[in-house]
C-alpha cells in the first residue's frame, strides 16, 4: 500500500517495537538514514534495533551510533514494524528478511523500487533517502540533534556526489542548508569521507592495471575494473571510490567494477553519464539510480563479466538518443 509521509510517521508512532534495516553494501545514504531514524525513535522511547546483513564500511564509522548496528541472527525476531530504508527490493536486505517477522514499511528513493513492502513511501525525485527522513522529521516537528543532522547531511551529500550529480535539486540544497543550520559541518564530514587507509592508495596501481575499455558503439564506450578476491579481502570495504576512475575517462558512457566476493559471487557496481544503469542492475536482481546502481551476480568472475558487459552493450544501444532525468 502506498502511503504518505504523514501516514509513515503515524505507522512509526503506533509501533512500540521497531526493527530498522538497510541494504547490503551500505553507502552513506543507507547508513546516514538508518542512524538518524534510530536516534529519533530512541528519543521517542521506542524499542528499536538496527540490523544489517553486512559489514559497516570504515569510512562511515565517524557517524554517531554505528556501533549499535547488529548482524541478523537466528532465532526469528518479532516486531510491530520493520522499516526498510534505501532498498528497492527485499533481497537487498539479505538475511534480515528471513530473521525479522513484522509488517514492512519501505522508505526509499530508487526509481527501480519494486514495491515489495506492506507500506511504501517512494520518492524517486529525492536525491537520497536522507531527504525523505528529513521530510518525516519535519512532519512530526522532531528535535533534530547535531548528530542526526550530520548523519542526514552525509546521506544526502554522498548520494548526490556532494551536490555535483544530476540528481541535485533546489530542494536538495535547501535540505543541506537546513542541516548545516542544525549542526552538520560539511568540511568535517568531507574530511572523514576523503581519508583512505594507506593500503587503498598502494593498491590503486594494481586496480588500474585491470582497466579495460570496450567499444559500446555510437552511444559510447564501456570501461571496467576487476578486483579479484585477494584485493577485495585485503581492502575489505574500502573499494567504493575506485569506480570513479573509469567513469571519468573521456568517451566512457558506462563504468563497471567487478568485485569477486568468492568463487561463485561477484558484486557489480555501475555508473553512467546518461544511460539508465538502474535498469541494467535490475535485470540482474539489483537496483539503484539511473546514474549509479549495483547488483550481486552468481557465477564465476569471467562468466559474470561477459554477461554484464553484453547486457551493458544492449543497454547502450537502447539508450542511444534517449535522455534521463
């Protein structure tokens, strides 16, 4: 059932016990939205827990409350409401979907959302789910602390490339200004996000050696990076920024990064200039935005690469001459 922001706030108010979760491979929007909503609900004296079926990237451990995020585990947990943030498909929350038994409220902004929840509020015009959480807070006149403002600014800024991407709207900038007035400090947030472990910088030449440029026809080229298991295990979660290198090459329309999780699973990150890579990700069971999306594909690395690259070529042929918001 589609619901409004007001109805979403009412569902949260009516629930006594609430589970919060977000998608695997969590980014700044996922974690910022999760932590801000947790802080608000905790202040309302709700019985609230955060579950995440993945590791928390080191980059975001400056956000207040991250250490309270738990891994899902058996036996089953029951709650009045499970709130799924920034996820377009139930499979994106991993084991949480099987561990928690509760009606689901989905708050999301992905155009690829498949409307899987019992209740959903989806605003595909929002630059980030963090915008939706701020709207919800404003709806209920929430007392937004500096920590909550920092989490939401991180959510919004990271999903619009610090206001450089096409999804940056006038509302996005207004929300950012509101959060700065509430205590978010952009220069401190950006310093945390820009710091990289030495191992990441040292691994960059090895990663760039895997760069491949593939002719995608008149619509543009496809550029790929490939991270095998040894690099992935060495760097853990600190690989997010690598995809910006192929994306920024002149003439490249779609950039793809393949991360070999194990011998039979590959995480695929997709970026584009004009092509709708959310549809490409959706065809492999993932999702995301028109310009940034991802999926996890079962299969051996070489097989997955061949399948995804071929699908990217088809996507380019379909998108030739098309424009995306």
